[in-house]
C-alpha cells in the first residue's frame, strides 16, 4: 500500500501520516489515531481502514 493513499478524505489524512503516528506514539486504538491525526473524527467512514492499519502494525 502507498503512503500517499488518502485514508481520511474529510480531514485529508494519508496512510503514511497514520502509520507514522502509530509508530512514533505507540497508538493502539482508532480513537487514539483520531486524537493524534484527526483521521476518522468527522464522518467515521474510514475507521475500519484505520483499524486495519492498526491490526497490521500491532500484530
């Protein structure tokens, strides 16, 4: 997957920004990602994608 892929269109947050925040801050939940990046905090439509990224990185 591409780091430039837009995950949260409402807040214009890319996959790369989400991955960086998860790795740097040790984030474990969609809510924590939202607090750190604003991803998933407007309409919530991307929360499943954010959870999939969390699952992939926090195996």
